[in-house]
C-alpha cells in the first residue's frame, strides 16, 4: 500500500508524545491512526474515499466524498 508510511510516522509521534508526558496528544494520535486505517480501507479504485459503498439501493452513496 502506498500510504503505509503515514502509519509509521503517526506511531513514532505517538511514542514521542507518551515518552514526553504529552498524554492528550498521544490519545489524539491514536485517533488519527484509526482514522487513517478507516480512510485507507474505504478508498475506491480511483483513489477517492467512498461514503457507504456504491449502488442505488437504500443506505448507499452514489458518489465519492468530494464529488458534487
């Protein structure tokens, strides 16, 4: 995956924050790591992030985030 490096950076920053007593920052970085995982997992084939999948059925998005 071409974005794996961002997880390494966030992990290093979280370790630094914990080591230096920046607990609130460490917790925010945990949240950021989870958000990265969700976004990367939900990317469509064209690289845009989907909302709820594709299709016309109930509860489905017909477009990706950023489309108008």
